[in-house]
C-alpha cells in the first residue's frame, strides 16, 4: 500500500508537475492532496467514461463545475495501476465553491 501511494505521488509530479507533500484518503478511490500550491483531489476510476461526460458538459457551456486538470499530455485521465487517475482543485465549503463558479471556465464537479 505504501508503494502504491508513493507511486501516486511520483505519477502526479511527473504528469502534473505538482509536488504532493501530504495525502489523506477520503474514500476508497478519492484522496485529498496537500501540495505547495494548495489542496487538490485525486480520484481513481475504472474506465474512461468520465471523458465522455466531461465533453458533454463542455458542449452545454455550463460554468458551475470544478475544472479537471489536464496532465502533461493534455488529457483528463492518467493511467494508474490498471485504472485511471484525475485531479481537480479541492473545494471544501460553499463560499469557495461560489467564488470558483464566478471565476472559472466550464468544468466538472465530481466529488464522491
């Protein structure tokens, strides 16, 4: 398990250029990441269907979702241990969410 988390930290640094300094497991597939630049959420998913959902939301031009970060290959999903990983900024309260909505581009809000 420790190797798995260490590998995740290295993968995030390599693909997103984000240095993870702390990690909290929120659910079986969701991790809160503490970095030098603030907090993020990493989520592991089994397949790539989130890409289709994300593309659909973008076509609607909805501006009230938290943006998924693109990796170094300009992709939403990063391969991770026979699954896929994606990152997004961590939003922990309604005030932050409202501020984010007014400042952000179309994106997706996928906290589970």
